[in-house]
């Protein structure tokens, strides 16, 4: 499959997100129950969907890394988790703002949806200390992949558990017996979800391109300066093979 | 709970969208700073390549290639090579 260039991808992302937000504020009706505050839904839910889907994508790349040993899959898993954690921060902050406006509290601890998402988020937040606590790069990549697969299994489990739980306050919008959203809201929501998915993939490509450029730059510098060089900008673990002597 | 009036709800909605925008902008700014560093290092390497004595200096037909490399062609060539280095991606 051929992807558009990163620049075209970014332009499409901005256009779709802008169109989605325009639909939210000028096309989708206000919610009968919550009123204008429900507009946060079109931001909060697509962010959450993309963050959770990103964790699953990371798990798939981690499986491919363990099967093939190709470091590019490890890099993709790392970047997927990185972006999904950033999206997770946005989910938690926008969710808290919505909760404050809607329920009068910033956080509700007895609500399974909120707490389970927080658990998943904190689980993935431990990915970085785990990864960089290991010095050997091959072991680091292998252990990080195992972590990404194990943590990725929690995502669907978490989703099923939350759906099965008897929610106290957090609404269920999709596939409910009450009928869910009206068509105009669906259109706006789908546009925002598409825009957010494009944003996630665009940022993943952006970060991967930057990492590839940085890695090639390090190789070029080593080739020109000799083996005594230690890559200053890359996050190479101390004691990594062939560069250990110079640290 | 009844719906908040528009002037009250508007503040929360604006705050949520501004937080999202700020996060994306912060991320892009950090990445832009990284790319600037890469660009600066590439310039340093081009200078280094220019200063480095060439073993084949003076050989016939090598001047054009050497000039191109010194102007950044070395980096450009490496960057074009698909999958040339994946060892330090993370």
C-alpha cells in the first residue's frame, strides 16, 4: 500500500480535523440532556479510541518484532506507545474537564470506565522506565516487545470489562438499547474520529522519520569521525555494544 | 443534572479544545526542535567532510563527486538508502 507524503498527510489531517470541528459546532445539534457541554464528547471519545487502538497497534508491531527480529518493528511499537500515551494524557484531561462541568467533580473513583482507563494509562507509563532500565539494546527491545504484547492484551479485556460493568454515571453511547446518537451527531463524530486517526498516524510517521534521520546522522558521524564517537542525541543505553568504550 | 447555561458550558468546552491544541502544538514544537538539531549536526558533518583529506584527491574524474559530497551529498545519499540503518531508531 502506498501512503501519501508526510506533507500531504499533514495537510489532509488538518483539513479533516477542521471539517470535523466545524461539523461539531455548526452542524451537530446540542445534546438534549447535557446541552453545549456535550461538544467535548467529539474530542474526548475519538482521542480515547485512537489511544487504545494505538496500544493495540503497538502490540501487533511488538509481535512482528519478536517474530522477525527487525528493529523497525520495535521502533514502530515504541512510537505507537509514545503517541498513545500523549493521547491518553489528552483523554484524561478532557475527561476531567467534562466531568467537572457535567458531574461537578474532576474525578470519580467508583466509575469503572475512568479508573480502568487510568490503570491502562499508568501501565503504559511504566513502559519507559522498564525499557531504559535495560542496558543491552537487544534485550531492551525484546523485553519492551513482551511488555507491549502483555499490556496490549489488557486493552480489549479492559473494554469488555467496562462494557459488562454496571455504570453509575459514565454514559454508554454506542450500541445501547436506547438507540444511541442521532444521525447528525454520528456524522460529526465520524469526521472527528477520522481526523484524530489521521493525526495519530501522521504524528507516528513524523516521529519515525525524525528517528530514522537521527540514526542515519549518527552513522554518518561515526563514519566520518571514527568509532570514538558517542551519539549525543540518541537515547542509546550506556554500555551498548561497540560504543561502550567511549562512554 | 440539568444542562449548564451556554456561558458556563462554553468555558469548559473551550478549555478542553485548548488543552488538545496545546498538547499537539507542544509535541510539534519539541519535534521541530529535534529536527533543527539534526539539521545543525548535518551542517557540522558537511563541514567535517569538507575538511577531511580525500584519499583519492587529484584522481581524474573525482572532483564533481567530491564537491557534491562536501555540499551535503553524503548525508543525502545515506538518507535515501532504504533501511540502511535501523539499529538506533529508539
